[in-house]
C-alpha cells in the first residue's frame, strides 16, 4: 500500500541532513536506519540526484560540493509547487506603495511574478534580470535595476558597483534566497552574491529569507549572515527541531502553510525513524 507523499519527503529531508554531516551515505545504512527497503532509498536518491541536490554514487550518495550548485535555469524547474507556495506567502508581506529589494534567484523570481500580477504601486530594487523582467507588463511598479557585472549563470549582476548602488537606498522589506540554511545562518555558493544579499539586508527594515525545505541543514561555501540578521523566514515546511529552536531563540518569525508551524508556532512534528518513513 502506498503511504502519503509526506513520508517520502521526510525521508529525503533526512538523507540531505545526513549528507550535511557526512560526505557520503550508504544506501544499505539508510534503509536499515529508516526501516525501509534498499529500493525505496535508491528511488529517493535518484530523485534527489535529478533535482541536483545530491550525487548518486556506487552504493549510496554524496553531497554536492560546497562551492557548486546548479545554474539558475536548472534550479528554476525544481520544486515548483514549493516555491510557488513560498512566493504567495512572501507577497502577502508586501504592502501597497512599499519599497522592496529583491535578490536574484529562482524562488525570488516566483515572488516577482506574484507581485507583478497584483499590479499595485510599489518600487522594486533588484540585481536580477528575471525579477526585473517580471514587471515588464505593468507600469504601476517602478523597477530600479542595479548596475554591475552580469553573471549569465545566475542571471543577475554582482560586484562592488552593485553593492555600492544598493547602499544608496532604503527599503521597507528585502527578500533574499540562499543555497542552504544551518543553525549559523543562510549559506550560499556564490561569494559575490553574498555581498549583495548583505547589502540588501542592511538597508531594509524587514529582512526575509525565502528558502524551500530541501535546503535545511545544507552547508555551502559561505555564510551569508547570522540568523539574527533576519526578521523572517518563509518556507514550504517547518524545519527540524535543531534549526527551529535556533530560530525561536533569535526571534526569527517562521512563515509556512504547514499545520503546526509558522508565525511563531513551534509545534514539533518530527517524523519517526521507522514506520513514519516507510514506502512513498
């Protein structure tokens, strides 16, 4: 009998968490630990590999290198329902007439599309070409595009000119993305991107991280900022207890549509290591 989709997701999140602590994992070890068949774990690993989150190895999986990630185009076709959900929640935080800074990224691009569809007056400051392009069909949104050196891979601009330009403005709210999230804070692969993210956070009253739950526990090359530098995190599912505890301790507000979580509600619903992780 097929079990709910949430159990497969829980297993995959735990596989990702294991790879945050160890460079490789064995299929047989995971199957024994989760109380499922080796074939079930293999399917999980195959799906995570297709999504660019892990690399399949002989007999198991390895984590992606700390300094690499799929390019924007590849990321843009992953986790679409999750990113759409995150974008809807994020858009609800934007008030009419607000000044909004939006970092370039696949999830923030979804937010820009939702905001453009609202067709309400606001000012958007961005270093992302997909973000700016989302507003081409409305003249009610003032779009300010940062200067800088173009990264075709990330479809955004970076560099000292970009950061200096951002420092000229104040914003009501900033939205940034990240490659991962640990108890230290959001992490990212692109060093130049980290500087732009920091600049946007420094110039904004409200500082929001948009991140899907597959990135929890994932360490990458550089820590963008401490968790305490954020005011809010928007995600599709609540994090495991370690990260959730750290968020609560730093007064970061978690927003998610998952029952039992969100907007300060810290009701832990951790999956069982056995029966709750069985067949997808």
